[in-house]
C-alpha cells in the first residue's frame, strides 16, 4: 500500500486529502475564500494526527498544477515541493481541469456510459474570463486548455450533436450567455483533492514523477500585478 498526500489550492478552494493508493482515508476542505497560506499546512498536520500517521510514512506528494489562481498555485506547489524534498519522496501532478473532469465523473458515474456527452470544466478568472478544457466521458481531451472570454459565441466549435456539461466555479458566467443548443450548466460542482486521488495514484504507479527542483505550476497566463487604488498618490 502506498500513502499519498494530495494538495489542491488552484482555485478559491483549499483542499487536501490523504490516500492509501486510491482510497481516501482523511481529507480537509475550506470553501470560504483564499486562506490557503494559513490553512494548508494546518490541514496536513490535522489529517496526519487524525490518521495516526507520521510524516515519514508518506510515499509521495501530489499537487494540482493549474491553471488557476496565481497565488493559490504558488502556495500549493511550493508546499508540495517542500514536503517532497524534505521526505525524499516523488512529486506528482495533475492538471486542475483534468481533476475537475475526473471529479465530476466520480460524482456522476452514470455518465461513463454516455458516448455523446462532453465535460467542460470552467475555472473562474477575471471578469467574464474562464480557464477551460473539454473531455469526453473516458477522460480523453476533446479541447485543449485555454483562457476564454465567455460570450454568445463561446464553445461554438464543439459538436452540436453532443450534450456539453459546463461546470465549476466559472459555470455561473455561462448560464445566461451560452447559445450552444445542447449546453447543460451545472453550478453545483466543487473541486476537491479527493478527486485527484485516482489520477495521482496511477502516475505514481507508472513512475511519472516531476522534477522537485524545476517543477513550476501551469499558469496559462502571465501574472499581472495591480496597485490598489488606495495606494495611488
């Protein structure tokens, strides 16, 4: 049995899970906002204590690599790299949109038999922008990861004869805008580190490791710093 610590801080949700292979044995999730720096290591400590496990027993660390929040990704990836380095264990990663699609299938297993359905996870970016990709129900990529401004023409390249399920924290932006005739908008989905457990375990078993020294998050877009208005003289 392999003990894997999974971290997901790519969005406003801060989520961690401890798993033996594909079985989650402990998890913590905060939905309240961007308190990742204060919560992440506290959550990890709580889980290990709850499970009666010493940090040295961890066999690998998995992390959601993005796209998503610049600050959230930096916190999650730097924490994952620090733990992997300190324990001399492998670092593994999965794309945030891939994790969301996998999680949606876990929550809706009946979709796995639908060959005419596509899953389109959406991560809220600024204003009407989202980070998105598209997967079939076998988790094959049907549309590459991209940043998109949501309007009535968005996703018009997707097949008109397939049902497209849009979900994630960016889905609310689509409800009154999308014109795709077979669009289904689901605003109920919340990302969780438990949804990456299976993906990370398979990469651990296959030996698909990241370089702890050089691994960086997948930001998709360059970070642009802004100056608060009350700081402008």
